[in-house]
């Protein structure tokens, strides 16, 4: 192997090493299509396992809770499951004074993944899309207040996410759903509610 070929080989291995963590698992426990197959009992088990793992941890108690929260919000929520299962994670994160920081960190992670699609497989991009879609839906009722939830919606809106062709195709093939940029969804959520019609 001559020197030039060797240098190219080393560079290639280095790049694969840098991209592999992001492409392979991206830190996700499950992707959205795996989560969609899980019923209430299975999702509750994931939550319970992560809360137990957090309690047993002597150091990073927040890490398992963050993983559990990401899984809960990455499951398509057509059946309204988030409200049924998120409670124990929220309580455990509140006890660590880490709810807002954890949600903010997960939001930034999802935004970064969707803004750097080349580093992530389409199914991973789609999982982050579902996470943001669910988060926007959960935060929308608080959009009119000047609190933490509104700040998250503004962060997503201002990220100006442009979805890759791969994630749009992934969602069409697997779920037959149209894909709107999470930034547009957040902008819509931030629009003031229409004034009630005057009573006659």
C-alpha cells in the first residue's frame, strides 16, 4: 500500500468513526416505527425500567430518564398515549430539578438531527420528526404564556428546519402522512388564538 492510498484509507476510517454513532443509533432507544408497535403496557414498562435505572444510579440519574422521555415522545401519539405514561418520568425529573433542561436538550438534539440529515438514516430523522411533532402538540396549549413552553416553540420555529427528501419519503412509505416542517408547525402553534365571536 503506497503512502497516498494509506492516507486515504486512514481518512476514510476516521470519517466512518465520526459518523457511525450518529448514523447507527443516534442515541435513540427505539425508532418511531418500533415504538408504534408497542402497546400501553410495553410503553409503561419502558418508563418503569428507566425510572428504576435512574434510582439505582449513583451518578447520572437524569440520563436514563432522558432516554425514557425521548422514547415516550418519539412514539406517534395518535392514541393520546403520552399523557397516560409520561407522569413517572416527569415526577422523577422534577425531583432532580431537570425537567426543563432535559426537554430543552432533547429538542436541540432533534433540531440538530433534522438540520444535518446526511449524518442520520431516514428512520432516525423520522423519529426526531415525531419527537418534535409531539412536543409541539403538547406545548401548544401554553403558547400564549411567556413561559418555558413558549420558548421551546420559538426555538423550533426559529430553527427554520427544511426536511430532507429522505425523511419525507420515509414518512410517506411507512405511514402515508404528509410532512410539514416542525418549524412551520411551531409557527402555527404560536399564532394567537382567534378572538371569540361576539355574542348576540
